[in-house]
C-alpha cells in the first residue's frame, strides 16, 4: 500500500487550494524563469514537481536541510504561501 501512496502523492498536489498568481508575488530568487542564479548559488528549479518544492522548503524550515541563503526568503512563509509558491514554480519553463 505504501507504493500506491508514493505514486499518487505527486498527483494529489493539484487538490490543494493554491494560487499561482499569489505565488508569483512571493517568488524572489532562482532566476526569472527558475533557470537558477549562479551569483546566489541558487540551482535551477523550473521543471520541479510542486510536491518536491513544498517538501524541500519544509525541510529548510525544520532544519532537516541547511542553507543559510534560503532562510531570509522562506522563514516567514505560511503553509498557504509555500503551496502558492510551489504552484507558481510548477508553471515555470526554462527557455
């Protein structure tokens, strides 16, 4: 049964209430189209699944993943903020 949960998890994100327009206002780094920003050591994030973005932000916030450059951008994000941001990133395409 665990494998079924893992298979369905990426697809279940679309059921969350999310607002990509609002997420666009929250987005601050990783390049205009999510292509990455070498000056800031920010990797490319366009093309990532929304569930992955949510998981990684939560890992930064909990301290499970360390990155002092990310914290100023994410430390005050609410759960809704994180979902909205992930919805915006999901729509990005690197040109």
